[in-house]
C-alpha cells in the first residue's frame, strides 16, 4: 500500500485502490498508474493533498509521487452517455458497490483496501484466473455508451491473452461502426499498446482495418516508427516533424 494515501484515512475518510493497478497486481505485473476511489469529496481531497502539485480534472485529482501516477476520484454514479465517451451527468454515491456499476469489465471492478482486503462484486477474480473478459453491463449497452471499451477489449486480448466472452464478441460484431466514434488520439494510445504486445493481427481478424487506416497487407516490424509509416498516419495526432519522418521512411524502406 502507499503511505501517501494514508492522508485520506488520517482525515477520517476511506479509500480503495481499483481498476488496472489491482488487476495487474493480481496478475503479478508491475504498474505505475494507481487509480483510487474514496468517500472524500474533491474539495476535501484538494485540502488533504494541498502540499502536492496536483491537477484537478472535474471529479478527479491527479499527481505523481515516488515514481507513481495517482488518480483519485470520489465514489460516483453516471447517467446516460450521449457523446459516445462521457456520461451526461455524474452523481455522488456512498458505497463502492454503487461506484462499481459504472466500470467497464469485471476485472477492472476489483477494490483493494488499506488492510489488503479485496472486494469483488462481479466475479472478476475468477475471470482473471480463467482469462475471461466480461463486461459488467450487457456488452452491447456498454459499448454503445463508450465504444472505446471495444478497443480496450481487443487490447486486453492482445496484451493479456484473455478470451472475449461470447457476448462481447457478438457486441463487437454488431457494433463495428462505432469504432468511427473513437477519437484518433485514443486510437493512437491503444494501437501502440497493441503493437508492443505484437497483437496488430487481432484487428485484421476482426476486419477493422478501415477504422484505423491500416494497410491492406501489414508488414510485421519491431520499430514503432516503421509501424506508423505503414498506416495512413495523417488521421492521427502527429507533429509535422513526425509525419515527415514517416514519409521519409516510406521512401527508404520497402513497406507496402
């Protein structure tokens, strides 16, 4: 556990680690991104961590400490999504079980308290053991709310070799068109993680080339710049200098 977070309990509130850090901890993988949820309000958190150089982003307080990046958010519930990415409204709630209902996958809804106890409301631990990826809400509803969840599912398949539940597979098949709703900033982030996991072929298996402007024939490469030089990179958030480099690579390398 992280001593810096004990400031929350010293102020009379509770907190839990949640999400990717807990998932990776149970998978014996090192992670430096720590998601925290608490019953302290954002104003109270700002007072608790007033000596830190934090950033406030709506309901979230973020700061770096001792090599870790912390993201602390009060318990909350969410209303419907109308922009395919953000909830229309956010409401405070009082328990982690209520908070858990807004999360994407069972393996990301595991809560870890400062006494090393894990709270699992949806069978996420068993899904981790069986390498099964399941959504908390019905998959189609979850993906229609936020299509980025579909891409995250494919990333988990590539990085962790999880099997996608039949419900997830059916929902992706029916809702492929929603990949167009994902920003190219987010696509870039997820594609690079998939690339480093040697999982780009998964996107071809799902016939998703057009949504990411992948080439018809992809050449396996080890260098990320050689990867991007194969795509129609103009759609992605690269600088002019980076785009020039990709163009130069296309001239000097045999890339299809």
